[in-house]
C-alpha cells in the first residue's frame, strides 16, 4: 500500500496544510520567497504534519487550530534541512538543487532563519504553555545534535550510544514532538499525549535507521543523491557501526576521508553490504518499530490509531 | 556620564542577568558551550536587557519573571550577530575573533541556531500570548531584513527609504520589542506598552544611524574593527547616502567593490567625511532621538523614565 493511501481520509485536511504552507512563506522579499518555495516544492513526505493531524484525532480535532501546528512542524523540519545542506555542502536533495547550491550559503542561512521564524509565528496561535515548552526544548536538543554530528564526523571510535543519541536529536525528537503537540493542540489528556510522544520517538528512531540503511542499499535515482553519501561525508551510521565489528572491515572503513577515491569508497560500501551489517541494522530498526507498535496498543481505538500503525510499519520498512 | 552610571540602581538585577546568561548557555556539548561563552564574553552594552528591565519598572516588576525576557532578548541579539559574522565574513567583532573565525562557518551557524533556541526556551516562562506574537513577528522581520541587506550590497541606486527600512529591521525592531516585552511581562497596560515600543523603535533608529556614523568617524581601536568596514563590504549607510547627493562623490562611491584597493577606499572615506554627510547623518539621528524623547514625555513619571531619557541621549550621541 502506498503511503498516501493510508491517510486518504485526511486528504482534504492535507490540502489545507499544503495551501497554508505556501501562504505562510509569502514574503515581502522575492528572493526569500523563491528560496523558501523552492524548498517547499522539493517535496518530502510531509510525515510531521500527518503525525500532527493523526495525533489530534485523539482529542477535539479542529483543523483551523491544528493546521498551525502541522505547518509549523513542517517548516521547522524544512529550516533544518536548509541549514544542514550548508553544513554538508550538499548540492542535491531529493534530486533537486539545494538552496545553497541554487543561491549560496549566505542566502541558505537566512532562508533557514526566516522559515524558522515563520514557524514560531504560527505557533503563537496555540495558547498552551506546555506546547511551547516542548517545542523549545526540542529545538535546543536538535541544535545540540547538529553540532554533535559535526564533531562526530570521521570519528571512527564512536559507538552505538553516540549514534543513537545523534539520531534521537536529529530525527526522533521532532517526530515525537509532532505527535505530542498535535495531541496537545486538540486538548488530549496528558497520559495520552505522553504516549503519543513515545510512539513518535520510537517511529522516528526506526525511520532514521531505515534512512541510514537506504543510503547504502538504494539506488542514486531513488535517493536523489549518490549512494554511500553518509559514509563519504564521515557520517558513521548503523550499517557502518555493525560492519566495524569485523576488524578487517573496520580497518578499511577507518581509511575513509573526504578525499577518498570513488573506487575505494565503492569497495568499502560493498564490504559493508556483504558483512551482514544491513540485516543487523534492519533488525535494530524493527526493534524500535516493535516498541512503537506496542505503545500504540495502549491508546484508545479509533481510525487514527489504525493509520498510525500502518504508517509506522511503512516508514520503518520502506524501500525508499 | 558613563552608560553604566545611568542605571546603577539596577546593578544587582544586571548581575542577575549576567549570571543567568552564563547559566543558560551551559550545554552538554562543550564545543557549543565554548562558542556561546566566547560570544557572551565578547561583551556588548547589554542595551536590550537594560531596556527590558527599565520598561518593566512601569508595571509589576518581578526580576524572577522579567529576567527571562531580558536574557532571551540578549540571546536573540547574540545569535543574530553570530550569523551576521558568517555573512559578512567578519573575523573581528569588538576587537575579539568571531565564532566563525575562531571555529568555522558551520560551527557559527549551529551556534547561532542553538543560542536562538535557548532564547525561545526562556520565553516559554512568559505565559502571555501577546509577548510571543510580538517576538515572533519581530524575528520574521529581522530575517527579512537580513536577506534584504545581502541584496542591497553594493547597490548604489538605493535610497533613504531602503536604508531606513533596513535599519528598522536590523536594529530598531528588536530594541522596540525589548521595551514592549519588558512592559508586557510586568503587566503594563496596552496603551503604555505600545508607547514603550514606539520609544524603543525611535531610539533604535537613532542608535543604528549613530553606529553607521561611527563606522566612518571612530578609530579602529574604538570600533574593534577597521574603520569604513561598512562601505567596503557594500553596506550603504546614511553617511554614504548623504554624500551621494553630490554627483562627483557619488561617482567615486560607485567604484567601491570588494576588491577595491586600500588607498582608494581611504580616499573615498575622506571625501564622505568632508562632504557634510556626517553632520547630516547626525541631524537625522537627532531627529529620531527627539521623537523618542517626545514619546517618553507621555509616559508616567518614575525613576525608569529618567534613566530611559539619559540612555536614549547617550546612545544617540555616543562617540563609540
């Protein structure tokens, strides 16, 4: 089943979100508007808004209220991608030129700042102190994680604890916050919105591990960027960490640096794929997925719950 | 009179602000903490926190509440400086190496994001929707202004309207917001906090025009960076705009680009200083200062009002 089919009952609300995204980035500065629109139109699965809306279904769902949260979370995600592309010196994302490639690093930095400020403006429509506290804490953690990711580059003595903490901050916390804030905006009681946070956290971990696997196993066409980019950029993810349990492969991986030749990195990627590391990574992702589904069982039954289950399974096991 | 003498009755509260600033930037990441602390210790006049506190004196002043706003506003200012130094490729600020010079652009970008996220976390202690709306709108305007500043670089056909709109977004709005948010945090009634916003706006305009004058007239030692940096970087400010009213000087100024020789820029700076443009710029700054002082007259009399008057005069006419 395709992802979009899973939440077809939300279609009209997803359209509202898309329209609101486009409306929000209207800027007096044509340059800012173009750079933001470019990022918006590069696509993406809109996973965060979908989680916001579904979590809202556990309470008093009002699209006119909750759309602010859904759009804000997608904008925060977009802003962080624009900044990340500067750091990673990435020219392509989802097969499209990045803002930093199409304009330059300076424009990308301020475009990220602008999109982030817009998200805050939307959030001011939500008069719940708890929502703001959760979001601000998440933002702090995300930025700490971003710095950590820079520090951990090409650091081959890192362990799984470093990796898991990094992907928690990089991905899982914002998905967890999407679930929790969607629920809070819909007046869902605390015991439930805390479980939705947990669900989002586990799904987010599984999602990112899957992403990290796909960077090794998917084709360049599917990824919209060359396969093996993570390792080439010194970003040590689950498959590399599992593969490094083998001393010989570890020795090869430790040779990776920015200037490594194309042929050599291809060889190392092959070694990793043959080592069983991909299967171990899939098992790790499945472990988080299982935890997510368990938490879900504790939530009241409704249409959203079934959809959350389907989406969790999809994004934890997707092929690209 | 020295600036610090003007608000000596606030000394113990200013110490609380300094301590809270240092506490807030404690980070799990040592690198982030060092980069943030470096920015913090580079100094600055702490104008924004002082305005927050003084504005709070028009209402129910509680340092335990208002310190959150004061520290948040200073952090937002710091974050924007860290990002601006990347854009301006600036190695020095206030005589100290910038974050981007001491570390690199990537660290500077995320340090800015981190400091900004911390400011949001502090603001969640203020449960007043109006405060959050004003701050978010200000942030959007500030980022629009930053992009505009990039677009306007070396654009010699710009006029005073472009310049004034730019410095409004760059400086005046955040100072205006400092005054208004300090008042809102102290439950000051709307008619008064709106006037404090206006006061801050006019002071901010005067402050930035003075800053732009000093970039031509102060010494490298006073500025902590080479004089004439603005023009060299293509940032066309009041003195250059006034000087361009003379067609011959305009012709010379239009030759400025990033690769201009040291001797030639020195010559152009001399021409601007001899043209009467500095005096006209001072008059413009005084005009805004006068408006600020007029608004102040409409506010209830108290100790803070007198101090605001002294500070406004000081920062509108300071020598460095």
